[in-house]
């Protein structure tokens, strides 16, 4: 069984995110990468956690 990367997990959540969240995460990750950040940095994991929290809140409100 292959382990999914943080970026792969983020990609899997894209379809469940509201547009403002997508724009925010995209901007943050783009800025992070342009400043020399790497895909496996803790900051990217933080963005994944944020997206998971948004998904959880969406499901909880249904």
C-alpha cells in the first residue's frame, strides 16, 4: 500500500472546499513555495489540517 503525500491529500480534498478556502490555501502554498518552502514542510501539513477542519465543519453542519 502506497503512502499518500501531503500534497496528494490536499488534491483529494480540493473538490470539497469552498472557493474562498481554495483561493486562500493556493495563495499560501504559492507564497510558501516561492520563498523556498518545500512540499514536505510542516507548513504544508498545516494547510492540510486546515482543509480537513473545513471539511469536518461542512459535514457537521449538514
